[in-house]
């Protein structure tokens, strides 16, 4: 099977593309992600890539300079519209097309005319459920509600969900959110993301009681969607001699932490990559992702692969890889008390914490990485494409 894939981001998009290329299943990667950035570190080497990235480049620059606003949301929508048009023109020879949600309505219709399977790849819970969660949290933490998507983008996604042959979900919880929104279960396909098994590992030797205080790590954007104020509240009632917390990631002014108790207990480092990010995993005793909504959460698998036990919420899609009490803990979203309780347990049980870390590393490796994800995707789409081709005849 040959698959045309489009993407606006390097994580996931280029990872899938490389794995599909290795399996001889990639027809074309159509990228709105900028050419110069995609080539950093050899990310695009050897891939059959076609770029349409000028608007996405403007969007990335504008967002970094001014954060999310109506103008950047318009740029994001325009970038996806152009990506959609380019993908629709590049379907020749493909058996299936996998497109980024919001960048595929014309592609769906072109695919239908050609008897090509259309697959809408989503990265978060159903857009209407996500919007509801974010509105509620913005009010609760006193932040101005700043929607991730413009009204036009939301309309586009809803039409895609209705017209596409398959909705590709990264986790069971995302699939469940689409079922709650009325999408037929028969249209949903769940294939988990992978971790890069070829990359340098951050795993380090740890010994019971070696770290005092407990070293807590969060990696990701500082946005109120991530539930950081609940982590701050949990840390506020844990003595500094017992635990310290490092928060790694970009801050565009929507963290929801301003004026919240415990904000001063979070050491914010800004974004990190490469060796400096590996060092953060290497030094951590426990990784925390307290998101209120998270389609998957690749950082969870990255931490697990480094041998770090995790504490995540049940709203994180990567919970599919975490058995509560084995590789870490799964707690309810928005529950600072539960976070605090599990952090105290981690500090008080160093030997058990280390055993959890070893179990986490094994589970991340057993997941099989992007090669496994691509294999499962191709296998599932081959089965579904026969039905589409029969309908086209």
C-alpha cells in the first residue's frame, strides 16, 4: 500500500513519514512545516517531500513574537487550506491519503473521485469537547479564553469528520471523545504514537534515596490546558526539602499560573532540546503531565524510555501505556490533592519508585516505536481500502 501523508508539524508527521518510507509505503509527504526546519538534524533526509510552507512559516514567526491571537489563528487556517489544496493535487499513485485535521476537505473529495481511502489524522480530543474544556479552565484560572482554532477551522474539521472514510486517533480516549460526539465507531481507527527507539537514550543509573529532595519534571508548553496550576498547588503543600519541580517548555503567557499558589515552587527553564533536554530526563526522579486534555503526550513515552516513572492524568492519551501502580500513577484531571499524594508517595518509597522506572522503560520499549505504529497503520488501512475501492467502481 502507498500512502500520501500531509503534516504541519515535525513531531509525529515526519516520524510517521520516516517509518512509512522504511516500510516502502510512503508515496509523498506534503509538508507545511518549513523546509529549513525540517532538514535540521536530517529530519527530511531521504523522504519524498513536497513543501508548501510559506504561510506556515509566517504563522510560526507570528506566534513566537505575539502568541496566539486572531491573526495567528487566521494564518494557521490559511496554511492548512493551502496544504489541503496541494495534497489534493498530489494523490497520484496513492492507495490512501492521511491528512492533518483541518487540512483535508478538498483532499477527501479528490480522494473519493479516485477511489483513494481518506484518513483524517487527529491529535487531540474531539474539537468541540476540547473547546468546552478550555473555556471552563480559562474561566477557572482567570485567563482570557484564547481558542486554539478559529471558527473557520472548527467548521472545516467538523465537515472533515463527517466526510472522511476514517478518523485516525492516537489513543483510546480520543476515540471515545469522537464517539461521544456522535462519530460512528466503525469510522474510528486507533493507532498509538511511537517513541524514537533510534535516538540517544537519557536513561541513567539511579539508586534508592540518592535524590533528596525528589526531582519532579514537567516537559511541554506552558498553557492552562496542561493543568500546571494543579501541579503548582500540589507542590505548594510539599516542603522544598522534600520535592522540587522543574518546568521545561515555552511560555506564551497563557500558563494559568499567574497569581496561583505554588507558582514560585516551579522552576521554569524555558524550552530545551537535544542534549540539554536529555539531561533533564536523566536527572528526574518522576515525570508529571497533569493535562486536562491531551490527545497522546509523546513526552510521557520519552520519560518512560529514560527510566523515569510517571504521574499523568486520565485525560492523557498515553495512559494506554501506563498501568496504575506499575509504571507510575494515573490520577483524575484537575485534582491537586491526588497529585500531591502521589508525589509524596514517590518521595517516601525510593526503592519502589526505581522499580516503577524500570517497568516504565520496558513498557516504552515494548511499544515498538514508530516502526510498529506505521506497520499497524498500513495493516489497518489495507483492510479498509478494499471497501472504498469497491464503492468507487
